[in-house]
């Protein structure tokens, strides 16, 4: 039986593509495929470069964090002005831990006046730095309370204060000046001298020891000048009760 010619719906025969048309179509398809292949290759190259950059950034960040964690920072500056004797301060806590925030409004304001600090209406912005404080007594960590320097009614705020129990100290002053660790403990209302922490005083092997950025402080710890991002460790106890290792750095939240 003879082959029938293919016809269009209107009855006209369908013309087979010429050989040249088939070659042109093949070239067009190859060109499109080549373009898509090149585009995919460029995309892969960009992604590889981006991934390599991110890996490099992660490695650099990790090295910086590791270096910061293992290498003690600088030793602290020591103020020359003698501190106010702690027992003379109103409402001072010279007993055993734990200690309250010491933020009774009357006693807190009286202590601020006694140590030359202002009761501010709002946090100061001229000097705005932070430190991290850890306290250990006989090998056990003592909580640094929230709201040190801030009375419950919020009627004023000390330039030295805390907001939570993280141990982060806030120094927020309307003027540029030095503040000391002794002043922070005065605001807290906890006795701190060269030999005593609260009700714990040097006795036999049990002694007061203070470290800043991993450096042991041999002078009166109350005279330590507060600087940005210090890691401050205040301990009382025997050598075997010291934290091991002594914390020498702290990762502060972004923005602090």
C-alpha cells in the first residue's frame, strides 16, 4: 500500500524541513546549550568563591576568639586615691554571701554621696563601657545580683550598675572620668578591702585574691580602674579552691 503524504489540518501537504534548515536549527540549539552551560559554570564559580570567603571569615573569627580566650589581656591600671573605708558606708554588707543588690534607696543614695558618685536621672552617655565580674567564695561562685545601683522604684540610677545576673557591669557616666572596682562594690554595698570580701577576711591559707584579664592584682583591689571589656575575678579561699583555670576573658553580647 502506498505511503500517504502527511497533510495539514486544512488538507495541504506538510513540507519536510530542508537540510539547511535542520543544520541551522541544530546550530541554534547547540548555541543555546553552550550559553546555559557557561551561565551554570559562572554561577558555580561565584558560589565557590562565596563559600571560600565565608570559610575564611569563619576561620579568622575562630582564631581571634581562640586567641582572646587563651591570651590574658592587659594588666589593669591602679588608681592613686585611697578608697573610702567600707565600714563607714551606710548599709554596707560585711557578712557572708550571698549578698543582696543593696539597692535600698536611702542607703544607696547615701553611699553614692559618700564615694563621690551622682544619683543620675538617666544613664549617662559620655562614658559607656562594660566589664564582667565573677565572684567565688570557698570554691563556689556567688551571684552578682541584678539592679545593683538601681533602686526598685527607678527614681535614680548610679553611673555604676547592673541590669541582670550575668555579671556584666555597666559604667554609664555623663562625664569622662575614672571609676574603680572599689566604687562598684561601694555601690553594691559589699565590703571590699585589700584583705576582706564581705565577712570573709584573710585567715591562714584562705585569702582574698583578685584577677583582671588573667593577671593577679597585687595592689589594693579597690583601686583597680575599670576599663572596657575587663574580665574581673574576685575570689576568697585557699589556693586549691581557686577557679581552674582563672577566667581571663568574656564574650560580651553584640553591642556591649
